[in-house]
C-alpha cells in the first residue's frame, strides 16, 4: 500500500512538473510574440528609410554602413544590435527547449526570420569588415557568421524543400545573404576565375529569389561594382553581368 501511494505521489509530481514546464514554454512564446511588432518596426525603418537614403549616395546600404559617416548609419547600427539581441534570445530558448514544440514550424516566424536575415546580415558582414575582424579572426563565413543567421537559413531552406525545390539545388544555391562576405574575400585575393564565375552564376539566382537587392549592389559607386570593373577585361566581356554593369 505504501509503495502504491509513493508511486502515485511521484506520478502526480511528474504530471505537475510537466504541466508547469509546458506552461513556462507557452509563457515564453507569448513574451517572444509580443516582440514581433518591435522587430517589424525596425526592419521597416531599414527598408523604407535607411536603404532609400543610402541610394542617394549611389553606394548602397552595405557600403554606407561600412563607412558609417552619418547619423542614419548610427541608428541602423543601433537597430542591428537590438535585433541581434532579440533573435539571440529566441535562438537560446529554442536550443534549451524553452519554447513549445511547434514554435519553429510557425510560418510567421520563419518568414520574419528570413526577412531579418536577408536585410540585416549584410550589415553584420559590413560591420565585421569595417572593424577588420576578417584580419584578426578570419573569414566571416568560417569564423564570424552568427548562429541566428544559420538557423534562419535552415528554416528558409526547409520551406523551399516543402515547396518542391530539390535538396541538391538548395545546396548549390548557397547563401544569398552572405553575398557580401564572398565579395569581400574575392576583393582581397588575386583574380580567381572559377570562384568569380561561380559568384556571378549564384548572383542571378539570388536576385531572382530576392536574397540580394540588385538595386543597391549595381549602383555607380558600389564597392561590388568597382571591384567587378577591376577584373580582367576578357572576363568582363564574357560575364553574365556585363549588361547589368553597362
């Protein structure tokens, strides 16, 4: 009888603990959901105010942020840092199992994380190179890319699989939001024909999938455009980007 009561008590305790743990996960999700408007507000400011202002300088928002000469660049950096804090918090809760099981599959969060990755990762890459971390730490893609972007990319690729794109095609397409990381590496090396051609091929797909904003990268004073124009003439003549470069 005593053993039965002991087992019954333990069972009730386990049920209560499981209930409390799930309640905590739901509470965490509610707190994270409450931050969505703040995330959207900051992304909208980058999209609708910061990027258009950068266009007037004919260098695009990646290069403008890297130079950081104006107040708008400072505000963009504040937004970048605050968004990083929110997404790192979300990722930490996911890894610790502190959010409901279905959280990662919620389409609104997948789409928001993807929007965040596409828009803000170029600023993180810009910041990485502005502070010369590539010289101290190594290439961004190997040593600098935050897990929040890797996680967002996995969610995006999973949605592509569900939409019918093959795993092989997804793997070949690489990471469009890391476009500038590859450009920065190529700019610092001797001309590598195979690597440059691969980037050009990937770029067309990234533009199609809206992974890269072609309105900014082809601007007159864009560092990408200047680098591309420094490539051997024979390469430029045969490049798929020749028409875009004018």
